[in-house]
């Protein structure tokens, strides 16, 4: 469904991604692992059109989207849930959800109902400004905002970052539930154990390059991943 071929991205002459290739099949959860600065967020930003690659190709459902504007990519069916949530503190929960639906035409009542079914607490908080919510509730808003565009593919960038362990587990269960509802997911996650538990397959990024890939159980047992990320 989503393919990246030999992608290269530079910031001010510094190469952030170098020849990165990966694929995400329909209905899969694919994890991207790596240390801070490895290029994981840059990869997601390139796919969602927030940064422009200087080499390589990105295909979505066999259509080229390399360098396409973000709004076109959202309309095609890719939504990005960014690192740090990127919410507007004085906007309400409902305003964020309406913002997430900006590419949709017509009423979005059914979309709101589906989001509130997934996150019942947001229905009760819909008129509250997001700065009054807990960190876990804010992450729910960020995920719900992405879902309001009715995407086929979700790009998650560190969805459990900064959350208490119990809340992080709830977010992980939400990611799994979204796949069960038919979403395809590319997941960047700082908790490697969680990522590999959720994922079907994974890739390891190091200094902007893919250095390992394979089924999640295979990566979890590899010396590279155990030594670098799992304390093995």
C-alpha cells in the first residue's frame, strides 16, 4: 500500500536520510526503530509532505506522492499523528476534531461519533480546551484529530512518549484496535518492546540508513536490537 524507494532528505547540507527503502502492506503495523536523531521523524515528515526529499520516490497505492503538498496527501488517505502531539492549547477538543476533518466535504457527525466511540472520555471533554486535559487525554485528541480525515494509513510518531506506563499501554491498545478496524499503520515508537509487540514487521534506522529489517519476532531476537534497544 505504501512504498518508499531510495529516499534521501537533507537539512542544511546534513543528510538526514540516505537511500531509505521500505514498504507497508495493507492492514499491517510496521515499526521503525532507531535512536534519537536516526531519521525516524524525518521519514514520516517526508511521507506526509512536510519535508521535500531531494532523491527517491514515495508511492501510495501505486500513485506517486513524492513532494506532494500535505493537504493532497491527507485527501488521498494518509494522516500523520506527530511527535509531541502538536495541539493548540486554547482550542477545544471538538475544535481540534473539526480541524482534523478540514479536507472532508459535508457533515462529519458520523466521524465524530466513531471517534467518541473509540475515545468515550473525549465526548465528555469535547468543550474543554486541550490545555486542561491530562497528557493521555491530549494524546487521544491527537489520534482522534488524525482519524477525522478518515485515513487509510496512519503515521504515528512516538505516540507513548512522555506518558505514564499505564496510559502508554492504553495508547498501545488503541493502535492495535485501529489496525483491527482496518487501518494500516507505520509506527515510530521509543519503546521498542511495545513497538515490536504491536508490529508485524519492522525496520531499524541508524544514521539515516536502514541497517536491519524483518518480522517483528526476528528483530526482537536479533543481537543488534537486543544490544542497542532492549538491554540484551
